[in-house]
């Protein structure tokens, strides 16, 4: 069945959702996006995602041709038209059509689109057995060049890391920053747990400030855990009691092997399992109703 796509003010069947080859999102990765989830008829942390979208736009001086309230309506209406209650939602705002030069001032209007689709998740066994990941040579973009806080359409940095992970036969890669501190994975944030204390890299290390990351920090604190945003190295990852990743698509997923080192006993740890359950429960019970 063909999906209904929101594109520049219209809801059209997928086959008619066409964008110019002169769109600078396509030509240069000049644009921004969000990945959002709907659970059980509600959109999870919608306002936080919309805020991050507008912050990304601000950072690249991209004028989004509608207000936040209208963008919320776009997401909800696209879900309604596709009769989706559980979905992955992709909002994209590109610089729009311009000429072949780089100059964004020659692009008179942004392109806005919303795709809602079924969810493709990591297979369930990874939540039970845990993931193996590797550290890759590709460093995370330095904030002074392209700040990872901007969720830009230019994901080549992450894709290069993903290619290295694929070559190593694993699904995710740990990326370090320029100083060699752990930054994040290609599409997820990372946490380590040591003696009951949760640690995740601070935003200034050069990461996307994940909405799942922030939610998990809140859930863990509510459970009485100490949560710290601190820089750490691969040594700290190898010697952690538990490691897990967070992201909109993955939710909370355990990591049991990093660069061939077993984490803890090589099986998902109790705190991670507790947080997986807590996150699922929380996500299914709050959000903006569709
Ligand atoms: N880091 C990167 C590079 C990502 O692409 C994502 C996915 N959006 C995340 C972290 C996790 O962020 P969130 O929890 O907001 O999905």
C-alpha cells in the first residue's frame, strides 16, 4: 500500500512525492531532520523533537516556513492519513531548490516533508542477548566544523563509521571525538555503568543531544541512580559493568562486546534490563495523542 506523504503543504501518495534535483538537501545535504516515534496512538516527546528541529534550523540559518504548532499538526495529520498508531516519523526540512552553486541565499523557499512508516527495529534477540560493537577510525565531526548537535541532512560522517562497522561484521560503531574521548554511535548515544553509576558523554564532547538519552537520564534518576555527564575513554567502556545505547529507533539496547572485550559477564546487565523495561512502559503511556 502506498504511503501518504506530506510535502510542502499537500498530502500526496508516495509516487507523487517528488523533489527537484536542484534541491540543496539533495545536492549538498543542506537541511535538517528529525526521527520521531509514535507508540500506541501517541507521539513520544513530540515537542522536544520539534524544538530540536527548530534549533537545528536556527543553527544553519534555515527559515522554516511555518510555526511549531503547524509542524506538530503536520506530524499528527500525516499519521492520521496513514492510519498509523505505532510508527516511525521522519520530518525533513531542506534548504529547497536553488542553482548549482552553494549559496543558500539563492534558495527562495525551504522544502518541508513528513514521512510516516512502520517501524524497523533491531531484531528482538539483540535486546535479550545484547549487541557487539566496535570502535572505528572515523572520528565524530568536530563541533567547530559541523556541530553534531545540529541534526543535519549531512550524515556522511556517521555513514563512514557505519561502513567500518559493517566491515567488522557488527551493527553499530562507537565514534570517538578528536581528543580520543568516546562521543556516540552512528545513530545512538552511549551510556556506561560503573558501580551503579550511569555515565554518558556531555554534549560538548560533540554529540547529538539525544531525546532518548535525556529521557533515560530522567528515568534512571527517578529510580535513584546517580547519572553523570562526564568524558570517558575506551578503557572506561571496556571495564564498565554495563554498556547500553539509546536512540529513537533502538530505544535502550544493551551492548555486551566492545572491540572483542566482553562487557561484564557478556550478557545484558540488571540495570540495563531494568531501564529497557522502564523506558518501554514510559514510552507507551505518554505523548501527544494522534
Ligand atoms: N546520535 C545520533 C548521531 C543520532 O542520529 C541519533 C538518532 N536521532 C541519536 C544520537 C539518538 O537521538 P534520539 O534519542 O533523539 O533519537
